[in-house]
């Protein structure tokens, strides 16, 4: 079983739609969680950090459920520019190792 | 303020050869981590260097080795290349060995193709 698992998608949604991604992690010692965005053939870029019960940044909301060991990402009012791969990440116990999921592909269409 | 710089951007090597990839961390960062990203997969942690020492290592064979210099830059060396080593190699820098407070910054990567 992979340490971080997420639905690979792709999620094909129209502009303006709301889309949600889920991710599960198996290491209960993980302390920090993140969502990264990766555009095709580019490096991952931090989208949001999720440290406690959740985090909101504009159209993006991330939630953490420690009891069930999953985190989610909600994107409201999707834009064409949101099309990318979204990587769910858990940081190791000491925060010095990032464990990535395989990514969820989002395609927003006009 | 320069971000993370990696070189070269692309590289083609033959099976059995050796390769060295280079990384200069973001200004103010002192820790470098290396990741391997195969096509269609998320990045996999190779190792982390802090204070010129390897602090943590992922599940990679000894063919993968590294070094950190006093100016915090780092090299990743891969010996006896296999076809399966073809991937995007990412360098991430942070302040301190735990990136939880200040986050990690990734370079644009080196795309290695082994033929």
C-alpha cells in the first residue's frame, strides 16, 4: 500500500464548477500536510499547507481529518488556469521528508 | 532573490554510465533534498543534506549518492545507470532540515533520459 494515495482522475469539469479531491495517508506519525500543484513538465509548487483542522485561501479550501487520516482539497468556481496535477503530500515525523501521492489530474473546460 | 537552480536541464546518458546533477538552493536556505519523479508518478524522496551531511535517505540503492558543499549547493550522483533511472530529478531547498515552518522550494528539475 502506498503511503499517500489519491484518485488519479482525470477530473473533467466545466468552468465555474466546484471540484473536490481526497487523499489518504497511512503514516499516523505524519505531522504536516500540503497540496502542491504541478503543471505539465514543470516543478511542483506549493498550493496550500494544511496544519490543523483546515485552511482556506480564496477559492481553495483544504481540510484535514486526523482520525480518518485523510485530507481534501475543494476548488470553487474552477478556472481554465486551474488545469494541472494536484499532488497530496504528507511530511514525515520530523518534517524533513515529503511523501507525495501520485497526483490527481484536473482538466477545466470552457 | 534567486530561486532553486538546477543544472543541466536535460541530459541523455547510456546505460552503465555515471551522471552528476547539480543544485543551488534558494538564497537563505541551507538544506537540500533530492526527489526522483518518474512519468505519471509523484516525486519520490531520495535523500536530504543538511550541514554537509546526509540526514535522511529514502528507498534508493547505493548507486545514488550525494554531496553538499559549504555554500549549501548540492550534487546528486548516480552510478551504473539503468533504463529505469530515466526521470525528472527535482531538488528542493528549505531553511533547516524540517521544512514545516518555512516550506520547501523546488527547482525546475533535470530531465534524465537513459538509453
